[in-house]
């Protein structure tokens, strides 16, 4: 099963939010969306500050980037 890394970033990596073995890229993207929403719920001060949740695979390839500014 592939391993995915989740990081909170702005122009650099701010926080390593951990990683997980997940079945595929779609599940990783859904997990990133849920993580981004949870982060905003816990830290509303992150909104409008150009933060994103970046998902990469074990090879370092970017799977997706979820900007916190677009979430409602």
C-alpha cells in the first residue's frame, strides 16, 4: 500500500502533519481535504495566510495541494 506524507506549508514546510498508508491517490486527496478542514477548525488564524496542505508520495511526487483559503 502506498505511503503519503502530509505537510502544512506556506512558502516553506511549516509542520509535518504525519503520513499514512492509504489505498490510492484519491483517498490521499480526501484525507488532505479532511485534514485541512480540521486544521482550520482548530486554527482559524491560518485562513488568508497562504497556507496549504501538501500531499506527496514516498517518491516525493506532489499528489495534491489543498489551499486553506478556498475552504468554507
